[in-house]
């Protein structure tokens, strides 16, 4: 059965791979971008997840094109790494506002239509760092850990309505976000990954499409790692 899917930050990186995987299986896919436009063949809406009005307008545009969002993938995210002593409050709150509050804005906007349909899937893209922490990542790790609480609370609130909320926690994935790492940092990280390699965005997308499908209907409030063993299941 084909579904209406919205992937935030689906114009590139992991979000794009997720959008393409849903499109490949025949779903109606929309992505958000912040001005770059949509990739070929995918419906794009402009949206900044730090702005509720922008989120509302994006959902309205998707609804007008495809009908209510049935699968939400809250993927948009940023990093702004620096050690705690140097981290300004602005750096902390900006990352939280995008990664955590942004996901809340989208989940809230999606939930009323999912409740009406008595079906829905919410998938939050967290990170291995959300559970293990990372030096220089107090803001990022806090935002990604927060998504676990969001998904589990939604599970408790909406679980009886065929709505699931899960977290996918990738490890180190080849995208623009990790391309900025120094060779030294990259080598250090590789040593901590039992699989001994980084992953492709498609390997994250495969888990997301599976979680959105009917066969995963009894999985909710879960954190699914896609990290080559880095977090050992956490
Ligand atoms: P990228 O940096 O490649 O892409 C980030 C995406 O988020 C872009 O589409 C960007 O849009 C969008 N975005 C950022 N801020 C906003 C905003 N305020 N409103 C709307 N969209 C926004 O990152 P990745 O593809 O690597 O990461 C995707 C997700 O996966 C993130 O949540 C990240 O934290 C998470 N993740 C990534 C890992 C990795 O190793 N790469 C590991 C673990 C988790 P724009 O193009 O307009 O900037």
C-alpha cells in the first residue's frame, strides 16, 4: 500500500537517501529544503523546522499535493561542536531548536491527521552520540537524546491508534556532515567502530522504510542503531 511520506531535510544526505528509498517502493514522497530546491522527481516544499509557521505551511502544501502525511521522518539536523567551556548558550539552544524542537513541531503538526486516520508512523533520526555522548557535542547529544523521550512519550500517547514512534540512531555515515571531519578524527572514529567502516546513507534508509511498513507495526518506542556495532545496541 502506498503512503504519503514527508522527510525533513530530504534534499541531501541521509534524508535524500530515505526519500529515494520510499519513492522506489512507490510511496508519495515529499521532502523539505531551505531554498536548494527538490531533487529530480521528488516533491519539495520549503521549510525551516525552527519556525512553526513554516512547518505548518509545508505540511499544508504536502496535504494539498498528496493528502495527509502518513509517515513522518524527522531528519533535519545540524551540529555546532565545541567544548562545553566554550559553548555559548546561543550555540546550545540553536542546535536544540533545530534537532529537538524542530522534530516536536513536525510531530505535533503530523499527529492530528494521523489520529484522524488511525494510522501513522513517526521516525526520528537521532544519533549514536545521543546515547553515548561525544566530546564537543553537549548540544548535539542533548538534542539527539531528547528525541528518545519524544518518541517514547508519543508511543504512550498515541499507541492505541496504530501510530508508532521510533528512533533510528545512526553511527558515522558518509554525508556532508561527516565530510568536515579531519583525517585524524576520522581515523580515531573508525577505530571505535566494530564494523571498521562508515556506512552509506542507504543503509540508514533501509531501516527507516522497514520501520514505516506494516510489518513493523508492533515496534514502537524503540531505538534502532545503525552504527556498525559502535553503541553495542544502545
Ligand atoms: P546533512 O548536513 O548532509 O543534511 C542536513 C539536512 O538537514 C539538510 O537537508 C539541511 O537542509 C537540513 N536542515 C538543517 N537545519 C534545518 C532547518 N532549520 N530546517 C529544515 N531543515 C534543516 O546531514 P546528514 O544527512 O548527515 O544528517 C541527517 C540527520 O542524520 C541529521 O539529523 C543528523 O544529525 C543525523 N545523523 C547523521 C550522522 C552522520 O554521520 N552523517 C550520524 C548520526 C545522525 P539544508 O540543505 O537547507 O541545509
